[in-house]
């Protein structure tokens, strides 16, 4: 009995670790998406207000 219960326990621990790693990857991906969306929002706002980085001030 002890062997099978310890095997189940280590299997559960492996599953938990795999889930934690998957969640970490998802968190990093979501943060990248949010940062990208934030940057795009700043660019759109800059274009709407005329304060964007794409202004051509050469005369």
C-alpha cells in the first residue's frame, strides 16, 4: 500500500507542477498581450491628438 500511495502522491505533485508551469506561461503571454494592447492604445491616442511620433515637422 505504501508504494502505491507514494506513487499516486508523486504523480499528483507532477501534475500540480505541470499546471503551475502552464499557468506561468499563460500569465507571461497575457502580460505581453496587455503590454502590446497598451502600446497600440498609446499610438492611436497619439495619432488622434496629433502628438504622435509620426509627425513630420520638416518645412
